[in-house]
């Protein structure tokens, strides 16, 4: 069901079964490593709302299961033709066609929980051990091994990968201090719902009765994105706005529709009606942090991946994609380095990933500022100035091929031979 390379004897312990952790697990399995995944949640639940993966991540998934994963994802994903932009008052700005579809590297956009379940089940089906209800309380490391403490037991491996999110415990071992997330100054109201209320309302019917659509409204320090999914039967909306709440209190909790409507007072009636027809939403405080000085521990037996290493703003539309790229590169470096050279392989993983990942992060900040500080007089003269950037360096990238090609030179650089 999954092609696998020669066994390397490297035991990889992965903490966290989100997209970063599952990708690292599947890729480590494919490249011959022994894998154990530890997840704190006691059971799998299809949580969340919309999530987007660029073609650079779609290429990774398309290789899994000899194409079977791509076949399972296609029916539950978003298949729109364009993204239509409007000014907050309802004036049309421009349409942006979707990035050209490529069977070998498709975009994958849909419900986070549904996509996650497909990948989670695939990992289980190919024999990866995933232990649920395992909360890692401590990370430990020696020069020849790394481990985690769960329920008083220390589990050892050759390398530990902290895919434990923005509030990562692994980060403490890697950095040697507690690095608390900080507020980005923004928050998101977000919701996922059945499309029927929108279909029954003349103001919003056009958003759902012709298959999948994608619509965006831009306003002063706010942007609102709405999408119909699965042939218009499901609907998701998210909007980012200024918010300086203390993230130490909470970072994701039930939102109030009345509060969400206050932020878009005076906006396009279509946009407001979407929110009015929503039963419930989530208020998600966007946490952020400055780039970490390193993703790798002193002994290079523990490393970070995904949000634990590099939280992304949603406007990058690359957070989950870059988390998947992390998993591919780490697994590849371990395969090429071998069991005797795990620390070198782990350092090479960081070296290969760091600059590309940071460049993608900055793209999210650039897009947010482009939309939130929009000068609509200038936009009227040049509507294309607000289009999403979909550069080839980001979307057409084959991260696995790149890691195979660069590994030897990166190792030489790390060892001072260049």
C-alpha cells in the first residue's frame, strides 16, 4: 500500500499527530525508519474548519499510497474556478483564477478534520504505531539517543521530533528556555456550516447554488474570505481583524456572532448576511513569534517541525504546507545520513529548511499588510495589486527532490569543508 525504502534501523519518535507529525511519520516510514507517534488527544475527532495546502504539499500527498490518498481527498475538497475580490462596501475589484491544476501536484483545500482523518487513517493502515492519549511531559536527551517521558516511563529513540504545536514543550529542550508565544495583534472569527441557510436566502444563494465558489472582501485592517465546498453543500468563512487580547487567557474559544458582526458594521449586506445566518463561530487569537535561532537541540537528537518551529499567519496560506515539507526533508536527511550520522542529518534538515520556510512566513506578513492597509484609490487604478502571490518558487517546488540533491553539499558546509 506504500512503497518503502531499505530499513535504516533509525527509531524516530514523533510527538504530535497533526499534519506535521503525520507527514513526518509517513515519510519516515517510506524511507525505512522505525516510527512511533505519540498524541495527547484520546481519540481522533474531525475538528476545525477550512484548511489549504498548496501544490507544493499536494505533490507530497499525491505520492502516498500509489495515488490512493489523492483519490480519497478529491471528493471532499474545494474545486472553485476563481477567487472574487470585493471592497468591503460590495464594489467588485477583480477575479483571480485558481492556480493551474496539476495531477502530480494538486492544491488541496477543504475541511481540516476530514483531510486530517484521511491522512491519519493512511498512517495507521500502513502500520505506523500511533499511541493516543499520551501526553509528553518531558523531553530528555543524551549524546547517543533522545527520549520522552510519558506516564512516568521514558521512551527512547535515535531522534525525537517535536510536532507539538505553537505551545511546544519540545521547544524548551531545543532552546534551553521557555519561549512564550506572543499576540500577533490579530484574531480570526471562523466558522464551518451547512450551506442550506445560504441557499434559501436570496442575498447569499449565488454563493452556493453553482458549485464551489471563493469570495473575499477587503476593508480597513480586516479581510473576510468565504468559500462553498463539496459542490456547494458546505460553507466556510474566516475573517481576520485587529485584536490585542491577552493570549495567556485563551487562544481559541467560542465566539459570539454579535461580536463578529460589530467588526463588519457597514459592510456589504452579502458579507454580513453570511455571518447572520451562522449558528456558531470560533474566536481564534493569532499567536506569533519571532524566528527561532534554531530548531535543533544541543546534541542534535531532538528537533522541531511545523508550528513548533515556525508558526505561520493564515495569510501565507502555507502553514500546513511548510509543516509537511519539514517532514519530508527530515525523513530524507535521516535516510541519507544513516543511523551512524543522525545528528548531522538533523542539522542538515534545519539547514535545508530554514531559509525557505522563513521566506514563506514573510509572504504571509506581506499579504496581510497588502490587504489590511489597502489604498482603494490606487487599487482602482491597479486592481491586480491585491492578488495573492502564487510564485513558482513556492508552488512548483519538489521538496523531496531538492533534499536529495542538496544533502551532500549541505553536510560539507556544516562540516566546514566548503
